[in-house]
C-alpha cells in the first residue's frame, strides 16, 4: 500500500462537495473543510476545489506534518489507519489514539516505556510501534488495527453524546472502521 493508495481511499470515503448545516466543519470538499482549505492557501469556492488541490493538502497536512509517512516505513497498514483517522478526526487525535493503544499493549512497561499521550507520533511512538510489531508480528499488527478502530468508534459515540447534531453522521462514520 502506497501513500497514493491511502489518499485514493480517503478521497473515495470523503466524496465531493458537502455543505451540511449540521456539520460543524461547514463546507467540505474531498475531505477538506473550508477552514483547512483557507489555512492552506486555497481561496476559491469550495464547490470548485480540484481534487488535486485536496490531495496536496491531504498529503502535506495529514501524512507528512504528523509524521505518518514515517510510520508507513514501519507499517503501511497502521499508517493508512492513522491518515484516515487523522482526516476524519484530526491528526493529533489519531496520534493520541495510537499512543493510548500502544500504552495498553506495552506489557506493563516491560516491552517499552509508557508514551506521553500528546498526539506527537515522533521517535518514541515510532520506536514503541517497532518494538511492539517485532514482538507480536502480523497478529499484533492486526490486533492493533482492531484496537485503533475500537477507540475511533468510542470517540464517535462520545461525539454523539456531546453534540446531538452529530447523531446524523454516526451511521456514515462507522464505514470508516468497518473491515
């Protein structure tokens, strides 16, 4: 799986232009909110934003900036999950979910030190992931993916509990964590 494959998958899940009054993100096109588009230099109408512009923003903001490209060297599957979660919930949240999962899988600190849950998937988080995958192999990777999706699902439930308007999106959000 390449970064292009991951971005293709994200773009397919996100679809095109949406301006749902219930969506706190406002106008969105190809998974890019108007605030993110403006922050990344796109000044045109959201409805007209080319997919190539969205892809570039996705790559810079949701792959490179949070270091998920460096995770891809360790595990393409984990990186793909982080990118998708990052686009949907923010890269910081995706990083925190990974760190929480790794902390719960560190064998009471015997395999690697407890990570700060700060969303920064830097050297310590990547080292912990390497150690975990070296010890647990393909089965560990598969179980970590399940756990990442479980915490993502829990976050969706929290979002619907704290903002009733989000209930309109719950069924669609679940597609992000379905195999």
